[in-house]
C-alpha cells in the first residue's frame, strides 16, 4: 500500500481555471507543520508561506490515456512552500501538502490510494460574472471572491512583498511536491510540468478559509493572489529516495 501512495504513474490534466492565494506568517508558525526532511522556503529569513490553490481540472487521467477517459474535478490544496536537499546534494524548491479537498468522492478515493495528499470530499460552488469569480464551500467554511474588472491590481495591504515580481516567486506552482514517510524515512518527489503558465494578479475582494482557523492560523496575512486559465499540466511519476 505504501508503494501505491508514491504517485506510481504520471498524470495529466487541463487546468481550466486556477486561483492561488498565498498567506504569509512568521516562519515559527509553520515550522512544526513540516517533516524533518524539509526546510521552510522563507522570504527575508522571516516570512514563511502557506498557499491555498483552487483548481478546476478537466480530463484528469493517467498520462497517455485518451481525454475521454479522464474525469473533471475541482481541487483545493493547502500547501507550504519548502526546500529539500536530495541525497546527491541538489537543493529543490517545492511544496509540502497539508491537506487536499475535492468535489468528487471518486477523486478522494483515487487520490488517497495513489498519493499521501490527504484528500477529503467537500462541496464546491464556482460562479463567474462580469470580471468577478466566487468560490464557496459551506462544508469547508470557505468563501473567496475575486475581482478582475480593474487592470491595475495592488498587492494586499498586509503583504510583506514590495511588488508583484517578489510575490510571483511564491505564487506556485513550484516544480516539485514532496511527501515523507516517517516510518521508512523516505521522501517521494513528484515533478510537475506545465505549459502556457502566465499568472495574472487578481484583487481579492473577500476571503474566508476555514482550514486556516483549524490550524490556528487565523492571523495569517494575505500576501498575494494570482490566477491562470487554460493550462495543460502533467505530473511525472513519483521517485522515492532514502533520507539519512
């Protein structure tokens, strides 16, 4: 079963819409949430970051399978920005997933069978109208409303970044995702590959994320928000290595 959870085959999908909200916290607030093999990816050696990614996927399937065999899911991922040093000394930048949510039980079952991303099923409503996008989930106590009607978007008031260029480094997706099995002390590394990835800053009109409250991170400051549309994406087969 452990071997199955190591992302044993490549997967591809089409991202119809992806919105990523990145929250900044003092690094001490997130340090205890990551496994011993990882280190926080920080800004100014002070800020660490937790991202909430909300993605409408189309035709998600094992890579190489025809599109009609794929499934459409809405995915919500709660991830911490981290770094990892491989056994051959390479430093990789990526994400550690705290929790994943989806609108379909089929995705929950398959996700928990083939990954360690901790999937649960929730309700999700996505609505778009005249430059506004709203994503809501009663079960997850989540509500996010963005506004693209104004081309000039300012950084959130409490962002630690001085401009959007700095913020872009912590917008995701990063090249790698890491999982850790503490019993075997092994790390699984999954590399993501995307095309046409051009994130656009968006104004967040309101945001409520229940999971941050569950983690007692209600003081997290919104640092940035980016969205992309119409992106082909795939994840390579995971590779596992021994850590120490």
